[in-house]
């Protein structure tokens, strides 16, 4: 059975006027099955590289609070509605993307985390001169083997 999900990518911006950003979290919501969760970047070094003045401990606390609230069905809708208003100075959400999946929403969230968050870690590793085959590149190998069937809305 196909499940309709909504995907939202949260991006960190250096300043209010900056157009440059880095992806820091992915939110997946499947209202039909009562699922809402977020995967947050584990490796914050690319964020430090992107913005040496970033307060990583504040960002981690902010995303932990968001994640806890998203997992609570009574609060998840309000958190999603408030993301743009409450955190718009440093965190903004992408446009919501809706599509159908043939797997559990948690598996799709894991796949998106590998696809979206790990790709920026890999790009950062290239710039910092890490060799292919290092732990930083392991996410790319995992992604190559993650074949999750999806059917996009037309």
C-alpha cells in the first residue's frame, strides 16, 4: 500500500540577508499513518566550515527540541506551522514536497537523511581533502545500495 508523505528540508543560513545555506535536517510527515519525525545532521563540521561563528550547541538544542515536539502528535502540526515564523532568522524550511512511498515512513526518512545530509558532508570532505574510502565517504557507498521504491506525484 502506498503512503503519501510530506518532506521538508530545514536549512541553516549564516545571516538574515544571506542566500547561502546548508541543509541541517529533514522532516517527514505521513498524516495517514500518524507519523512525523525529523532526522538531524550528525556531523556538524560542514556547518562549522560553512559558518565559523555558528553556535553549534544552540543549533543542536534547537533541533533536539523541534524533534521532540514533532514526535508528539499533539504538537507536530503546530511545530511545522511555526518553523518559518519562529526560526526564520537562522533556519528556514524548503518548499514541502509531497509524494507516495511503498515503504515505512521511517525508512524513507533514513534514505532522505543519507541522500540530503550526507551529500553535503561528502562535498565538505572533498574541499577539506579527505581521501575516497575514508569514513566520510562511507555515506556515499551506503546511498548507492539504498534502493527505495517511490512513486512521485505527477
